[in-house]
């Protein structure tokens, strides 16, 4: 079905779900155009466009159906991981950072995050370790100083500290 | 008006404003020079620092970031052959060869002075244009606003490089995102799933930060190879040059300068299209208009003058649209819009007349920043350029931390950070699947206003034909159809293999 077709289908499902949700929007009486009007118009438009996309994806993948296989699954998976592995790792680390912020507080979470991400992105050599730690520490502390102390912009507090 | 201008200049020259503008320009210079860090990202990172400032100071700083950033990109473009920002791509075409031929200083300084001259030239249309358009927009009724926003979305979608259909989908998806929350007219909750946070809807700044920060950054992470660090500036590069001679070189090409400035201005006014398109188009046009087109690409000043004057003029153009209509001329002005909202200022045509001090302050900052940028580059170019050697694995975590702080600091709610994360992932996925980001952001920014104006128009007069029969509204809608048709036509031509100028949009922006 091709990527486009897949995305188109996904969007159609999304529209369907949203439309189902939109039936719960309470419309105040005596109003000609209630709060559900605009979202439903938008949903209709999106669904139409998504359908076009899905169809286009279908047609495109049909015309490319004769392409030869690109290698067996393990090697393809390996190549994919090589390319996107770091991205996934970075996003995962970021997610963990955001989740930990309200628990551990800004200082600790930021220190852990900056250190961990540098590690994941390639700062592995033993001699770069003190540098990485210094960067982590400096980033954490300087942002804390500038934002919380100087600019009086408050940063997340943890449960413990 | 003159005394307003004078007083705005004095307020920008106030020590605290002046200093933070200097900081903004420096940040812009460094961020602009760093390949992989766009001006949009830099201004996103500077944004939280402006929360504690008064609006004039905050916006003057951001204008500084913008101006500094457009200049910063040319340095790495000329010296390393790598554009620091997408708006310096075409600068590499002639800047790098010139540097390689043994004239790095001349290349860099032609760029810097051309940036100054182009920017200053565009300053007058900026002030005049913003004021005139704002006055015009005061006459708009809801029909006109609705049609204007539709025109904006259709322009942006039809300029999508890869697929107009995907551009439209991105835009409409952005509209859908804004439908989540309370409806803007009656406050009835929509799609909130009973959650208190969703009831307030998604604030657009964390979405912007996520989409432009994370998507760009993850794209860079993808390309990271183990053991690869950024190329350092070649040691012993002599940047000395006779400034008078360089300026003379530029002034000897007045048509090139003027034409490129106009191109930059025009592209700036076009919503969501930015410096990256301006510099390529200006280069292309300069080459076509030149008497010696074959010399382009070998290291002649014409190319550098064209690209650098146009990308600075683009700032002026983007500011016009933002200040007159509240529509972002590009991603950077989108962040500025966010800053205005945070400071309690409602963008839109009333902005210039209601907050005259801030508006004039921005005009003054625009001019002064150009001069300051040249000054800073004169003093500290080599020093600042050492920062380019910082590798991505160190830079990325720092950038992300600043994004997180920026999202949190908006109103001290963790949910905003989750919004940032969520839309960061969505933004990255969108880029991977070939969807442009510009229409999404515009949809998110304009969504509420589109709905409000639509409903208001219909409730005032249920005659739908008014959208077409009212002259301004009708012509705006007609323009939408025309731009849409042009876009389809261009796309068809492109499919047939003929070379058309791709216009890279916000997702590869600045």
C-alpha cells in the first residue's frame, strides 16, 4: 500500500475517531452554528484529503509492485536501526527526562539527561568522560542560575528535593 | 511620526535594552554560523530569556537574533563551504570559491556589508509597509480576515516543495489541533476527554518549539556518524580586508543590490516562506541578469551580494506581515508572535496602533541591529567562530535542555513540556513521511482566528455569498484559488522533469 497509503489510512481513522468524539460536544440551544460546526468541517476536509492521499499511495505502490526484494529481514532491520537507532535513543532519553522532571526536580534530571544523551550520541571514550560530566554540570548549573535565580523563571521542583 | 521614531531609538539605546540586543545579536551570529542550528532554533532558545523582560526589550532582542543570524550563516558558508543556515546556501556558491582563491576576508566582508546594505534598504519599506497595511487591515471585517487566512494557508500549501496534497493535509491537521480545547466563541469543551489540561487547548509555542527544535535536531542526529566532529576553522585564516574597497565593490552593483533586496522583501512578505528561498532566488536572478553568467560559481562578488542582501531584506518583509496582520512571515516571526502573546500583546492589525512604542521599538531595533552586527563581527569574528567546533553530541543535549526550559517556563506546567515532546515526535515523523512543517504551524497559529472569523461572519449575516461579493474578501479568495492553481501547475511541470526552483520551506528553514 505504500507509505502514503498507510498515512492516508491512519488519518482517515483519526478523522473517524474525532468525528465520533465530536458528537459529544454540547451545543447550546438556539444557536444556529454550534461549537461542533467548525471541527466537523475541518474533519470533513481532512478526511477528503486523507482519502486522496490513500488512493494516491495505492496507485503509486501498484505501479512499483515489480521491485525486487531488498534483502532479508535481519539485515534490513540492522540497517534501519543503524540509521534511526540514535534518534530513537535520543527521543527515548528525552521522554525519560520529561517524565523524571517532576519527580527528581530540575537539577538532578537535567544533569542525568545531559550526561546520558552525550553518552548515547557518542561521547564514550574514557578521556572525554570528565569533559562530558563537566558539560552536564555546567549546563545544569548555569541554566539554573540564569533562569531560576536571575530571571526568576521557576523550574520544576522534585518530589524529594 | 518623526518624534515617535526618535523616542523609539532612544528607548532601544537604553543600556538594558542595548545590552540584551547585543546578546541577541551574538547568539544569532553563533547560532547562525553553527551548521545544523537554524535561526529558528536560536530564537527559540533565546525566547525563555526574554520572559522576564518588558516587551520592547524582549522583541528588540529577538530582532537582534534574527539580524545576527542572517549574518552568521555566511561566515561558515564562505570559510567552510557549509552554510550555517539554509539562507546562506547560495552564499557558498561564490563565497567559498572566493575564499579558496585566497580572499577569505573579502568574501566574508562582502557578505557582511551586503547584509547591512540590503537590510537597511529594506528598512524603509518595512516601516512604510507595516503602517500602511495595518491601516488597510483595520477596515477588514470577519469575512476579510477569514479569506486572508485561507489565502495564507493556500499559499503555504501550494509552495510545498514535495507535495501540495501533503501541504494541505499538514495545514488542515494544524487546524484540527487547535479545535482541541474550548471553542473560542462559547468556551464549550471539545475533544478534551475529560482532561483539565486539554480543556485549555494546546498553546502554540510548545508546539512550535517541539516541531522546529526536535525535528531539525533529530534530523542532524540521524546523520551523525561515530567519531565525526565538525570541521574546525582552518588555522591562520587572514580575514583582513579594506572595508572601503569592499563597500565600493558592492555599490558598483546597484541594480544587483536593489533587485536582490526587493526579492528578499517580497519573499519575506509571503507567509512562511523565508530566507532560504530568498537567497537562492536572488542568486538565480542575479545570474540571469548578469552580463557574465558563466563567472557565477567561480568566486565573484555578484553572487555574494545577491544572496546576502536578499536574506536580510527578507527579515524586513517577514516583519511587515507579522506586524500588520499578525501572520508570521516565517518561523522566526512565528516565535516573535508567541513572544508578543506572552507579553500580553495581541498581534494583529491593531498592534501597530495600540502598542506604538513596541512597534516603533522594533523598527528602531531592526536598523540599529544591522549596524551593531557589523560592529560585533568586526571586533569578535574570530573569537565567536571558535564555537563552531563544538560537536553535535555536546550541543544537542544543551539545545534540548533549553527547549524544555522554554516550554516549561511558559506557565510552569509540565503538560507544556509533554506537548513539546509529543509534537516534537510528530514533527519528526512528518518530515520523515514527506509532510512540510510550515502549513502545520500556520494552521496551529491561525486556527482559532479562522474559526472565530468564520462563525462571526456567518452570525452577522448568514448570507454565505458575502465572502465572495465583498470586494476585498472576494479578491483574497480569488487569489487563494489562483495561487493554488499556480502551485498545481508548477507541480505538474516539475513532474515532467523541467527544472523549477524548489522553495524550501519552514522545515528546512533559516
